[in-house]
């Protein structure tokens, strides 16, 4: 069964979301992909989430995909039950995904039944494109690290917009109307759960 959990924020993935897939998280082997955090201006969330993973009893291996190749990633991920791709800078993450071959590796793992879990940038790269990362007001733009082709992993047939608040919706309406794909809106504490062809909004 193809299983993906695409969330807005990492805290709720760790504390509640992962338990929708694995009621006893201490019994699984988790790959925690932290690459996106390296491109973020503020990396404090990585320290917080590392502490939360330990507190909640996860058996996890922290993995940076940058600088690795597909063969190396296959070996690192071959015994994992779930792959959790952390948030940060989506452009930085997508660049590393392409250069490492992570996109091809993860597709094989998902077909084999390994769960893909993402938060923020980790959710965005599961979509057909990461154009949502460009939906910023002047002055809010992120470093794109030279990435101009926004094509992502296309694990799901829709786009997500994370960290949404009522205040942001007026600005986003025009962007959503012009998007090439359907857009699902997520506030923190929400996720999209995909099981094969079933797509469900969950509040976690």
C-alpha cells in the first residue's frame, strides 16, 4: 500500500501524526532527513525536533542526503519503515533531491510499502512542483539556491500550501487560482493522509 502523510509542521508529525501510521512509534525504524534545514536561515527547529523524537521514543537515524548518491541512499534506507523529510528551505532540498537521486530511491521504497512523511518543505517536494514556495509577498522571498526548474517528485497529483492562516488567504487566492494543479490548504496541526488512491484531511 502507498502511504504518505504530508503535514504543515514537524512538531505535530512527531507528537501525533506518525502515530496515525504507527501506533507504537518505538517499534519502527525511522529515517529523519534533515537536509532542508541546512538551507534555512534559522535552524532551531532541527534541535527542537531532535529532542522531540528522542522524548517520544523513536528509533531514528538522522540522514543528510546532500553529497550522497542513489546507491548510498538505498543502503541507508533499506531497513527503514518510514522516511520523514523535515522542513526548511524547499529549494535547497529539491536541489539535493535531484543531485542525489533521492527522488528515484523514495519512489521504489513507497512502492515497497515504506511510509513517506513530510512537513513543510518535505511535503512540498512530494507535489508535482514546488511553486508554492514562490508564493511570497515582497521581502519574504527565500534563497532559491539557483533552482529555477520547480518540478518536484510528483508523488501526489496536487499542491499543498503549509502554515496557512486566515490572514494569508486573501493574498493566496490569486496564486491558487492560477496554479496548474489543485491546491490543498494546511494550517499547522493539519496534514493530508494518502493511502493508495484515498486522500483525507486529518487534524493531528
